[in-house]
């Protein structure tokens, strides 16, 4: 496994994601432990982009439960359909929120969070398994390049899934 990441220092986020995605693929290739993979993906995203909060919520017992993450303390449980994470889980669609205060029902796990993107993660069967959640402490701090790049990274993760591992 790699000990360091190599991503160009640029303001072009699309280029940064294009460089990071294959490195994440290499890091998780051959590793069967899902927790380890989620932890390394969260760390790689935090290290590369300096996001305020980045991590995973997984569906357990009829709600989303916090998984590996990087950042300040998180909400432990989120009901399906509630907040940005619950909306992404229930709809199966990426949620891009430029101003969390304008999102109906936003759950303020950290008051410093100002914008957010949540990407649903799918099992091989097509059922939503969980979400990748990224928060910025800036209004409009996340955009379309992030949505595309994070979706690509989730697809890399999904390729490691079997019905037995998720």
C-alpha cells in the first residue's frame, strides 16, 4: 500500500480527482476489510482537499450510522430521508447543497458546516448501501467538479463490493 499520495498542487479540482481516483483504487485493491478501505478513502480525501468533514454513513437497522470519517465529531445516527445524508440515501441521487441553511430539514452535526455534498453508495444488487458525505466550512465550497469526482471515487469503492462484503 502507498504511504503517500501524489496529487498536483493546482486549483483545478477535476484534475486533482482524476489523479486521486486511481491512487485510491490502488490503495484499496486487494484489501477485503471494508472499514479499512472506508478509513483510507476518507483520509485520502481529507489530505488531498482539506475538507472540513469527510466520511461515510452506512445503513444499519433502518437508519444511517456513522462510519469511518475525518473531521470533528459527527452525528451518530441519521434517519432515512432526514437531512442531506438521508435525502441522498432515500433518493439514490447525489445531493449538492451550496448553503446548508437553505436545505429543508438540514441536520447541523457541526455548526461550522456551510455547504455539503452527499453521494449514495450502491450494493451490486443496486440497493443503496450508504453514503459518502463531504462538508465544507465555506458557502458554495463544493460544486459540480466535486460531485463528479466524489462519484467516481464511490464507483471505485463499489467495484470492491460483493453481496457478502456489504
